[in-house]
């Protein structure tokens, strides 16, 4: 059921780092993005895939994690992603990527959830450092990074009571408040 898949598709930030994700799995997930809708059918997105520990470490060092968790600098060694997909916009095709990137990332993460994996879309990236480290050509704009792995944390959805900031309780459970449906629908 799609509702179940969407509910399982949370922003996971701690993973079982020792559970490998194969390159073929990353290609399968990117294929879901490839087959998804694209504004004007321009298909301007490209992807850099990583599932090896050396490249993963390079990518990890360019990311900032969980702005609401002020005292947390990101996953510790052993809880880091097993793979990454760097989402790129090919400026030789288009200079507008927002819609395509959102659709592509959601398709990738829904596919990951279906496989029992989890992920997190990161936009807080040291883009110059990542470009240099990966040797990415200048015509590819770095849009987002998707961290992927087998989730090592529990994420619980709850109804927001005005405050939408996610938080972790004393046992490490990650709580995500969602606005009530009646609050976001303006028409009857």
C-alpha cells in the first residue's frame, strides 16, 4: 500500500554502516528517478553513485546533518550511510532543476523504503569541496545528496501541537511532528 510505503519513508540519519548497498541497487533506484516525471521532459538530472567506503568518507565530510539537533554533528562511525547518490543538474540541458530534483529524490527514497532501506536528503553541502573531491565537471550543478543505508534508528510520526521541530527522546527514538490534515487543507 502506498500509504505504508510513504509512512516508512522517513529521513533516517543513523544507519547500520556494515550493511553494504551494492552498485546495482543504486542503479535500480536511479532508474526509478529516470522513469519519473520531468518538467518539460527535459530530463536534466545526472547522478554520482558511491557505495565504497573511501568515496563515502569523502562525501560524508562535506555534509551537515539535522539542523534541529543542535548538539549532534551527524552519525558516528558505524552509523554512517553505506551509500550515497549525489543529485546533479546538467546546466547544458536546463538551469531549472527544483521540480525534477524533488520528484527524483522521492522516487529514489520510496524505492529504498520498498527494499527495506532508508535515506535522508541533504541540502546542507559544502559544494565546492564536494565538487573538487569528486572531480565533478563545472557544468553539473550539485543539487542534493541522498544518504542511504539500512536504518539503525526508529522514527515515529506524531501530530504537531504547533511545534514542528523534530527531536530525539532519551532512548534515541526520533520524533517527527506532522501538522494535522485539517490544518493544511484550506477548502472544505
